[in-house]
């Protein structure tokens, strides 16, 4: 009798776990996608998801991933991105993890009060954050959840504005010389570059007037099809 009860309880537990994985589109190995539930929304409301954010909450997805740092230590990470790229981003992070590609940190930008500079200085990799492109009035692809930044301190944003060199994060000046070798550096042709561009993303490191070495985004054409009012 006791064995039967234990067996039945075990079967019930397996069924609950299987249902949970299925409900979250989860593979039970540390990588999954889910809708933005109330608890997650409470974490992002007023931060990355600002009161004037025009992106419907149902267009966003929560991603849980695994990644490895330079020492090969495995960590759990969180991102929020547009549903349009969610599966691709999950695939990319899974491939990076399996290849031991080093990423230092993957946290919701809300842990930095949605302050992009603070997040980048911490070398945090992230995606959704409703904001405008630096030094412009145009909504960033991050504001649509259609761009991903990887290892941000070591792969800065570099632009000249009114004759002044702008580096973001401001602490990344030593990493603007891309002829040097250093940890977490993204280069054309490396695994991170190949995985994103094979999925149709554009790399900011290939832009002409601006260099955004951390940044991978969908094209303007794709963004405009998804959001016709996108400018």
C-alpha cells in the first residue's frame, strides 16, 4: 500500500512539473520563455516599462537563460524582449552557453533602476528598456524590445556629437581601441556575431557614423512592419 501511494504521488509530481514546463514554453534545462505575469510586471513598471511606453505588454516576453563567465561558472540570467525575437534570442543564448562563450552578467535593467549607463558600467547584457537613442528623439530598438546588448562595458557605444567624442558607458574608453585584445570583446566573425547575424540581426559594430559594439538589433524595415508608427 505504501509503495502504491508513493508511486502515485511521484506520478502526480511529474505531471505537475511537466505541466509547468509546458505552460511556460520551458525546456526544464534553464532556458524558457513566458508571458509577463503580474510579479514580473511589478518589477518593471515605472522602470524599463515606463508610464508612457507605447508597446503593449502582450508584445513582450520574459526569458530565463543560462550563461557562463570567464571562469566557466554557470549563472542564471533574465531578459525581457519582444515576442517577435524571443525564440531567436533564447536559441542564441543557448548556443553561447553550450559553446562556453563568456558573458559576465545578464540581469533585467530594472535592477539598475532602468539606468542604461549604470547597467553598462556593470557589463550587464540586456534587451528591453523603453528609452530613446542616445542624443536623439528616436525610440531605441531597446524601447521596442527588438535589440540586445552583450558584454556592454567591453563593447561600448562610440559617437561624435558636435565635435565631442561620446563613449557609453563613460568608463569604457580603454575598450574603444578595437585593435587590442581583451576579455568579453565582440568581433566581426566571432560566435556571438555569427549567431545574431544568422538570425537576421544587424551589428552596431558595422555601422559607419556610429559604433555600437555591444548592440544587435532587427532592421528598421522589420521594426516598421511590426510598428508602422515607428520613426
